C-alpha cells in the first residue's frame, strides 16, 4: 500500500467519532442465569412492565 493512501486512511479513521455501545444485564427468572444482550429488553423504559419484570442493568 502506498504511504499516501495509508496516511489518508489513518486520517479518516481518526476523524470518526468513538462509538458508544450499551450492554444490558438481567437475571432470567426461569433459569436463574445472568443474561447479557446488546439491545434492551421489551420492558426497558416501560414503567408498567418494569414492575413485573426482572431488574435490568444498562452498562456502557
């Protein structure tokens, strides 16, 4: 690869912002196992469903 192309690639990579990802942890009541998922569970953010569902922890 040419040095000029390599330098341009590094410049583009440096200009991209950092990505933010969340992991969601909860204990599965059926098995007792801790589950990890990359997208929120259906009850996350819904106060009515959260009262009846396992506690969900969001980690960055």
